[in-house]
């Protein structure tokens, strides 16, 4: 274990060294595995901004450690993307093209053995299929057209039961269904990397979401009693706490109920806009301390200035 951690640390040190050498030659340096090019196909356009590169860099660094550290310890490794999208996004202000999580996962030095991409938008799914076929023709990929949060949705035997799976849950809003997470976690060894729209969605609607007629948070947490805990959290405080942060903590508590290790708010990776305001949190949920160590390392090395990548 010590040797593996040392090799991973050495990888990131070398990466940083290369990046700094490039900075001396150019003012702006981009990681080629994060940036794509215009190809005329459908693009992801919801919730995309300069901060999206931060999200994908964190994902990339963690996925790298996941495959590097777990390859050979399990019969197979699988990657499941519940909101796969089209495979590429365009940043409106700069027109830069970012690779999406499916293409980043396929670009890793150490590959997953199985890839499953789910998407409910047919045009986006078709665009993703074309991009994968062009860039990764030999990859073992299965595509599932449909809404992952629909009760009838099934991944069937797309992922072997004895595989260790990394599931990326990256919705466009606070729209995760806890029932989906619960269903996937049954009879599988699966880690979840979740985007929690703590400030972009929940934090900006602190007065609407607690209303009884609004069921978004009920669905996210799989609970109708969370409002009582929200009211209790405000007792004795002069200033009302942030609803988004509260939801992050409650979601983590629900994951603990499924046997996952505790994930505190400070362990989640905040993604900020150009003004430094937190938009959402990326949170890892695993039953392995080793995975939590990988996450800590990924968070540490994904914090340099954006231009380094």
C-alpha cells in the first residue's frame, strides 16, 4: 500500500512539474485530456461555465487513482455514468470545448473493463455514440437510453455483479432520486461520485424548497420528514444556516444508512464560479478508506490555478 501511494504521489508531482514547465512557455495551459474540438455534433449546454473544467478535473484525477489503485484487485472494474450527456460541452463565454465525463473516463491511462452510459435525451446519446465510436472503437461500452430515475429503469446485466463500479451522478440540478441510488447499491460493490447542487439550485431557493408542495428535496433525500430537521438546525442561531449545506449533510447521512462511510461537508469538493462563489459540491461515497484517501489526493491536486490544466 505504501508503494502504491508513493507511486500515485509521484505521478502528481511529475504532472505538476510538467505543467509548471509549460507555464513558463505559455500564459495559458490546458490539459489536452479535458479539452476537445468542434465536430458538428450535439453539445451539452445546461449548467456549463468556466467552472465546469474544475468539476471534470476533479473527476479525472479521482478516476485515475481509482483505476490505478484498484486494477488487479478485482475481477473487473466498471464505470457507470447516469447522466452521460453527449460527451462534449461548450463554455458559452469562451467557446472552449470540454470533454464530458464519458470521454474522460475512456481516456484514462488505466482503463475500466466495462463502461455503461445512460442518457434520456436521444440526440445527446446518439452524439455520444458517434464520438465514442470515432475515438475509442475498441472500448467495451453499453448505452442505455432512458431516464435513470424512472422506476422502470434497469441496467440489467450491463455491469457484472462481481465488478467494482464507480458511478458518476452528475445531474443538471438537484434532481437526484435517492431511490435510484438505493436500487443501484443493492447487491453491488459500487462507489458513488455525486454532484450535489447545493448552492446553484438548493441554496438559491431556501424559501421555496421547504414548502410542503415542493417535493424536490423529498425525492433527493428519500424522506418527507427532513423539514423538521431543517427547522431544528436553525434553533438558537442568529443567522439562518445555508439550506444547500444542510442538504449536503443530510444526503451524506442517508448514504451512511446504506453502509457508506461518513462524508463531512469539508470533505466534499466545492466548485466555484469565477467570483469565488460556491455553486455545488462533488461528494464521494464509498465503503473503503482507501477510496477516501484517493479522493483526498485528487482534491489536493485539483486545486491549482485553472490555467495549469
